[in-house]
């Protein structure tokens, strides 16, 4: 079924853009600022099994791109909670110090508010870094952990030059449809699928709104969060059963454009090796390697992704 085309201009919280399920809001106070954290809370459509799955989005995305995953999980009897982290999607974009610890705490507060005592935590890309931090902070709440092509399997500071936030913000403010398309195309090494426009166009629409400087600032601050706060040294501390789903043709490196030396570029983002190394560090973990797939298996290889996910969480 064709999805409606989003408005050509969208504000910082994507007002006027419809998510696949009802959006609710959790009020939070962060650094003295009142903010709202958007989320979807989807009940089981199949026979309820009493279990909950939390889906954590990537940096250049928002909760809605989990649509098919939500449908499959709810059909399998799970309650599915899908937050937009503060700084992303329909959530507010405050000018604060962003940290994975704070985002994990926000997510914990959301689950507490919803009465969820334990959940399977699934993270894609940046969401994989957050899911790891969540599992480290709240192992008693994390039933199982699923990392889908997570970034942060390596410490980017070892190869990517430091970029001041002001420089990152200036670059973000220059974003255009062309530059965003060029970046999103890197997620699909074998050709950009037209269907991906559904998740690209809302981001593009924000560049055409007077709110965009606020979005650009949040983008720069969260880039710095990823760069400054690695989780790659802590995988061995994860105490919960973990599944790694790794598209083998992914070569994502956060800040790759800042690297001048091609030899350094070639050494980073080697997901086949990174996946194996990470799995080896995580006791009792399982690795599912998806050949010929890039950075977003749940969009590019939905059936294979869902088969692996459902087998693990069931």
C-alpha cells in the first residue's frame, strides 16, 4: 500500500506528519528545561504473551521506520514500545548535553511510566549504542538485547578527526535534499531503493522549515555524543542474552567524511570483522550475518531480519 507523501516542510517535531500508530508524549525535565518525549505504545494484535519489545531508532531516523517490525512483533503477541529519543523525530530538540546515559534513563522512565518491568531491547545503528548502554545500566530490566548493524562497534576517535560542535552545526545547517540523499544512499551498497524515500523525505522537509537551525543544533550535539561516548570497550560487561544481526556489506563510519587518509577509511567500518569481534566479546551471544545487505536490514531485508529477530525473542 502506497504511503502518503509527507508535507514538503516540517517543523522540529514533525507536526503534520503521521506515524503508523498513535503517538503519545512523556513529559521530562532535562537541565531545567521541560521537554516532551514522543513514543508509540502498540498492543499485541496476536495472542498476547505478556512480554514487551522496545525498538530504538538510529541517528538519522525516527520511530516510524520500524513500522513493519512493529506489525510483526505485535502480531506475534508482543507489546511494542517505540520511543523517539529526545533530540529526534517527534520529540523536542532541546539545546542540552546529550549522553547515552541520559537517553537510557529517559527510556527507563518511559518504561516505568508504562508499567513495563522487563523488556527485550532492540537497537538499530545509533540505537544499538543506546541499547547497549541501557543493558549495562539496567540489566534487571533488559530481558534480551538485539543489536542491528549498530554503530559504535569501534572507537571512532581512533580514526576520525575531532570536530568542534560549532563546525558540525555549521555543516548540518547546509544540509539539502541532495546531500541527505547522498548520505542515505550509503546505507544501500547495491542501489538506493525508491521505497526508502518514505523515511528520507520527512528529514528533507525539516530543512525547509524555520525550525531547521534547532534540528541542525540537535544533530550536531548528538553527533558529538556518538563520537565522545564509545561503548566498544564495554561489550564484555553485557550480562544479558544478545543477538547481533549484521548486514555484511555495511561500511558505515560516523564522521567518515572528515577522514583525509584513504588507508584509514579502508580500516574502519568493516562490519563482518566488527560483528565477529563483538560477538566474541559478548558471552553467549549469537551472530546472524546477512550476506549482501547494508546498514538497515529491517528495511532492506525485512523477511530475513524478522525471521532472525522472532526466532531469538520467542
